[in-house]
C-alpha cells in the first residue's frame, strides 16, 4: 500500500515595521541641543563687570597711646593717725603751705564716720552742682572702647565726696573740741597736689619700654583715706615742675609718617585744642617712640597717666578702586646696571641681549621689554616681554646676567580694559578697606581717573579678549 507524504507548511512571521523619525523630530532635537549649548555658554561666559576708576580724598589720621611723664614726689605720713587734707586734688600749693595734717586723737575719724552717714543733708546746692558737672563731662566723653575709665571716674567722684566731707568734719571737730589739735605737714616745695599712686612716679623718657604702655595691667591706687594711716605710708603726691612730657608709642609705619615733618599736629583726648609741636625721636630695641615736651596744660591732665593722642595730617587725594579688583603678578628683578639707552635715545629703557649664531659667534641686539618701575638696585620687568632664557650684557663691559636666575617680585595690580583686552596695570595701595582701596595716582604703567578696570580681577586672565 502506498504511503502518502504530506508537505510541511511553513509559518510566515511578519515583523513589525520600524517607523523612521520624521523631519519634525530631528528639527526639535537640533533646536533643543542648540538652546542648551547657548544657555551653558551664557552661564559660563557672562560679560565681565567693568568699574570706572574714580578720584577720592582720604586722610591718614590715627590715634596712639601717650604716657604722661612728670616729676612726681610721693609725700609720706609723719605719724600714725587720721589724715586731714587741706588741698583739693589737682590744686597748686606753695612752698611751706599746709598740705595735710595727722589727727592722732581719733576725733577726726569719728567726725568723718558721722559725716558719711549724715553728711549728704549738709551738702550745699553748689556742691551738688559741682558733682553733676563732673558726671555730665564724663558722660559726654565716655567711650565703650575705654571702659576702664569708668573705674577712674568712680575714684575721682569718691575723692570729691571725701573732700567735701573732710571740710564739714574738720569744721565740726574744730568747733566742738578745744583740745582737738592736728599735726600739720607743710609742702617742701611748690607744685600740684594729687592723691593717687600707680608705680610710674620714677619713669623717665630714657627708660621707656613697651610694657609701660600696656593699659590692661595698669593699676591706680587712691591715696585718700578716711581711716588711719601708718607713719611712713603714702598720703599724697606732689608734682613739682610745670615742665612735663608725653611719650608716645608708635609702630614703624606710624613713626615714619609722623617723623616726615618737623612738627607734629595732634589733639589730646579728643580735645578741640589742636597742638602743633616739635618732638624728640627715640628708637630703642626695635621699638619706636616720640616725646613731646610741654610747659603748660599739666593741671588738666594731672590725674591721667594714659592719654589718647590723635595725630592729624593734611587730606590727600588718590584713586578709588574696588578691593575685589586687586590681583598680583610676579615680575623679574633685573639689576639696574644692565639698563642702557637705545639708538638715538638717552633714556635707560633698553637691555643688551646676547644672541648666538649657528657657528657659535655672538652678537648684541637691543631689546626694550616692559619695565614697570625701577629703584636704586633693580628694575622690575614684565616676564611676558622678555625671554626667560635671555642673557643680558652690561654696556661697555663683559659682565652678563641670565634672566633665568632673576629673583621674582610680587606686584599688586588690576586688569584694565584697553584695546579690547585685559591688560595688567600696576598699583600701590595707600589706604586699604574692606570694600575699596585708595591707590597712588600717576604711576608708570599705572591707571588714571576714568580708566575702566575689571570689578573682579580674577574673572579673566591677562591678555584675554573682552567682548562688549
């Protein structure tokens, strides 16, 4: 029987047709990428901010600490007892006049205790007016930066009250007891009387040290007492000479500034009185002082050891620039001996550069790189204007100098917008502030009023093109 063979049927699988992106899709993608690139470029390449240089005036007044140096003699008690003071603080006494007396009986001490408990009712309106005036003067001149003056003020008020009570107590004792007697002590010489001691009595302008000007460790002891004092203890101080000095401690820069002039102009403790005086200079162990001598005003400052000396100078002008515009640049320091004049030019603005031929021969060619400035020893040359391996030769000499061995000097400057590029210009800062600086005008390779500079000196590099 014949076998029937069946043909195998092939299954046909249809693949899905891929649809190609249309023109619109390509256009959208292209526009999106273009916009993204432009946004990124705008963020990264925003236009630099330009600042126009302005002219400005400035002053360089400053305040320094002055030390009052006087001829001072401490007067000691002749016996043990309660002191009675005849002379008010800061008043002048003549030679042979009574300064104080010692009460050995104790009557004065009892009267003083009574006065301090009940004496306020006996004070006159004139006494209260005097106290109020002292308080007003202190309030008007008070500064939180000198808080230590509060303690000095308290001492002066205490002494003032003690003087008033002493007068009342002395009058009460004298009228109430016929047996009351005082051992009066007379002034050995004429002078001003004061009632404090601070350990500076023997200071002389010849033995100045920085430690003497340290207010943080300064102490002042009142010599007035309403109780007993022992024989030999200090009771008052006598300043026996109208001649006195103010020694002023200065930094090196301040010292150089003050000593540029023969006369120093200043005020004392913000006084309205302007003083113009000669001075003596002292340089000792790396420290700098000036000493101003007086033959008046001693009574005004008899109770003050430290004085605020405000030096005043004439107002000057300069160029005002943002502090953010200042950058630095390293330049070559080349000895000035290698400077020479150019062809037909007597100005020393060129160098003789040694060049080497293929056969080993040498010749000289003149170059004129950018020289920002010169001093007595060096000229300061822009590195981009001279080959780093250049060899220079002195004029009429065989001596040579390799630029590769030149020292570097870090120069302050700004980037000036000039001919469409960021060009480095040097500056010298006179007064530096947080936001702005005042710089010296009329420098070689410097800037002038109305020049345009980059507000942010680090936003571009020297030589970059500026599109605006």
